[in-house]
């Protein structure tokens, strides 16, 4: 059983678009609009078409999300018919996702040299600990000198 249940699938020849209304079972509060677009594109094999999430509404008291999507063949036509704020919101969320992915890649790149440094670190730590111990031994002698001067 699929988590996507099609409620309506209407072709609107006047606006040259396909209007889909689907239920997503068990995803209340967890489903993001771009994830829903990916799921719809895979479910209905809409590769190469523009899928726009118009509404994702969570049902009260249930973990059911009802989504309305418009599918266009041409992005220019979609931009003519649909409010520009919807496109700006989609662009913002795509930018956030790209930013998170870039940060994850940078973290992976930073972790790789850090792991190599950790392998070299035990030898360096042993060398670094020896001067620190000598400094600790010198510290009580310096404190004694300070006490003598203050008296």
C-alpha cells in the first residue's frame, strides 16, 4: 500500500495543466512541500514537468496531509497563471536545502583532514605533554619566589 492516495486527478485544458489532489497517510507535521513534490513526481512519473505544490493541509486530529498540486508542461505558462509569491517561497526553500547540503559537504571535507590529524596527534601529544610537565614543575618555584618578595 502506498502512502499516497489520489483523491482527484483532473486535466484542465483551459489552463493547460493537470490538477492533482492527494492524501499522504502518516506524514502529518513531517511533510515538506519539496518532499511532497518529489513523491508526487515519482508516483505519477512526472519527470521533465513542472510540479507546483499549491496547498498542503494537515487534517485535525489525524496524521493525514491533503495536498493540491498543479502540473504544467511549461514553466513559463506556470509563472503566468500562478501567484509569484508561491515561486519565491519555493526558491527560498530550494536555497535553504542547497545551503544545508553545501554545509554538509564542507563538514565532510573538514572531517577527513581532522581524522588524519587525529592519527598523527598521539605522537604530537606526547611531545607536547613533556614541556607542560616541566612548566608545572617550575610553577611552584615561581610561586615561592613571589611569596618571598611580598614578605
